[in-house]
């Protein structure tokens, strides 16, 4: 153990309470400090024996948190990077928190959310026993290029010993590291499935073997579904964990595996989160948990409420939905969810990339990959565009065919919340990114207060 490593470890550990006192909890600072003092800190720090990695474009933070909930419900102490700090500095922060003063791991098991682009830096040092992959979609173009590019990074870097837990309904992430051992989870055909794509994003159209057109037997959204090649014998994989009979009244799903059919609790009725439940079930079954036992464990698994939250005042409901900026898929999923909700609604867009807008800006082409056309609906009464990106959103909504009189345009977010047209029984859907929680909180309070003051 080198002196340099011990100095890095102790100073980084010391910085944790200091950051807590100064209100900077949950940052990557301790890890980046440790790496600055000792460049091979990440390699040297003790690691739990069993590492479960979680990656993918969307849902990795949610899945990592659900896995941690499940381990805790099973009575296990696991190390988790719960706050989504998922690059090498964030993982170092997490590992040093879980290490003794001599740098040895205090935990047997860790659940680590791993950023898909950090694979190059992370995998030479960390060999997960299991790697869970949620999906691969088009993400921020400036950071992630294209899903095939990300699949290539994972392909080239995931260690050969790692067993993969993959989404069998996603033909992009489902085909990474083909020589690794793998188990597939998926959800059987649903009544709401379609065959032709309804979305703008559709990134798996041709057979990866022969290049002929893929035919979708059913399609849930985007490229998620079951497909086969029109020319060769390529087809979607068989599921090892097959979800079916989703009951949104009872909040349950049946998942069939080699030992039979078991019922599990789902904590949210959106299809995206039901996939997350399937991933957690697949991993725990792989770890040897019995179906009945896991059924009980899954009752304690929750979706963090920063991602989905409903508050009411009088007849007014304010639904906050995480719709990560720069990520057209996340916005399109949220849009689809809102479209399928009953009653009249309003949409309040707070996805202006607030954290980045002062330093750099994403190419706005991602707005043109979002399914805003779905908001051109008679039940959508008003769309509120606000914040520094309001002019871009305004133009995008006009391109989506939304009548100009339905768009409320106000640059100041709080003023927008105070002035848009609020009527009795309205449901206001706030779409927000992960960098605007204070702003979202203020706007939500303003709307709920209006409901009270105006007697709605
Ligand atoms: Zn083919």
C-alpha cells in the first residue's frame, strides 16, 4: 500500500464530512480529489467481491436504486452509488465511502450504475459479476453520437467473464458482447402494441446479419418489440424471464422462468418502469432467490419520486415527470404517457438544459426527435413554453402542427406558472430535467397556490 494511496484515501474521506457540512453532499469531489493525488486510486481501492453493474441509455439510475431497495429488503448490506454519480470519479467516491481506513472493501456486494461511455475507463479495473443493461437509444448527440456507437464501446470493453442481463425486446443493447454468457428478460405481446412505428426515433430497421428489412411481429414503442428478418433466420432472442399478464389495478406482473410462473409487484404502471421491474427480477433470480421469496422482496421496491410525483390542490393536479433534456427518448416516453392519460391536460415544459446553458449548448436537433406531434391532441388544452430555450420549443411545437393559440409563451418560468390559463379540473404535466428541481418546485408551488387562491 503506497503512502500516496493512503494520503489520497484519507484526504478524500476527510472531504466527505466537510462537503456535507457545506451542503455539497453527493458530488464526485472526493473521488476526483483522490484520483488527483493518486492517479491509480481507482485501480488500488478495495472493491467488493460481487459487483453488479447497471448501464443503458435510460432507466439506469432507477434500476440501480430498485436493486439497492431489493437487496436491503432481502436483509443484505450493499454498497450503492444511489445518486447517479456514474463515471470513474463518481465510482471512486462510492468505493472510498465503502472502504476501511486502509483501503479494504467493507461490503461483499456493490450495485454500481456505470455510465455507458465510461466503460473504457471503468472496465479495465472493475469486473462486474453481472452487468444489467436497460436499453440503448439515441441520447444526447454531442455526447453519445448514435446507439450503435455506444453499443460498440460496451462491446469492446465489457470483460468476457461478466454475465449480461439484457432486455430481449431491445435488438440494439440485446446484441452487445455476443460471446458473453447472458440472460434475457422481456414482456410478451400487449394489447396496446403496434406493428408500424408511431415514433420519430426508430433506430433498428434492418437485420444486423444480412441488412434486409426487419419485420416487427409487435412493437411497443420505437425499436422495442419482437422482430424477425424478412430474408434470413435472424430473430429476437427467446426470453429467460418472460413478463406477461400485467395488472395495473392490482399493480402486478407475472414473470415466467425455468422454474415456473411467479407474481411480482410493480411500483409504477408505465411500461418503461415495468421493464425495470423485469430487470430486477431477472437479476435476483440469477442470484438464486426463489420466486416466492422474491415476490415479497419486490413489494418494498419503489421508483424514486424525483422521477414521478403527483400533488393536488382542490380540483387541480400537478404531475411532475422526469423527461431528461437532450434525450429525445425520455421526452417521447413522457409524451406518450401523457397522451394516454384521460381528461383535459396542460403541458409545462421545463427542459431547457439549465445546467449547461451557461457553458455550452446542445445542438437543438434533439427537439426534432421528440414525439411532440403526439401532443397535437384535442384533450391537450395548452402547452406552456418557458425558460432560455422557449423560442426553440415554440418553433418545434409549431412544426408539430400545434395551433398557435394553444401555446403559452413566457420566458420567465415563475411568471409563466403564475399566468397561464388554469381551469377547474386541470391536470398540469410538468416535464423537467434532472438539473431544475428547485425551479420545478417553485413552479409547482405557484400552480398549487393559484388553485387554492382562485378556488379551483
Ligand atoms: Zn437477415
